[in-house]
């Protein structure tokens, strides 16, 4: 999938990594204030207790946390996807894609 950098839609200062699916990209700095909202449910507090760098690098993780803050709950599939993404970010060499072999 091709990735490129696009200006943040909110501040128009920072460049954010994007791909063809991203319509409205926002940088971490613009979302930082909303992401700093305290989490009250213990189950979700433990889930979102990950390094801040992960939220800076991955807009998907930010969107899941913002969904919890806005709506108060997450679906089981959202929680599973969040955990899987965090696991992949913690061990990137384990989940690297292997190059396909071409036959000649």
C-alpha cells in the first residue's frame, strides 16, 4: 500500500503519514488535548496504558481511544484489533512481512 505525507486537516502545519483510505488526517498534536481525558473504567484504563509513542505513530490507536472517550464503550472487535495492533508495535521484527518468492 502506498503511503505519503499529507498536511494535518486541523492545524495545516504538520505532515501526517497517510494512505489512500485516509480522508481526514489529523496530527497527534491536534488530538493530544482530547486524548488526555482521564479513563474511568478500570478495564479500559489497563487497555490504554501503553507508551505515548504508540499513539503518536498510529492513528488507528488514537481513533479507538477517542471512540471510547466519546461513546463510553468499545465493541469486542475494536478491543481485539487494538490489542493486536499494540502487540505488533511492541514486536515489529516478529510480524514483518516476508518477501514473496518468485519462481523463474
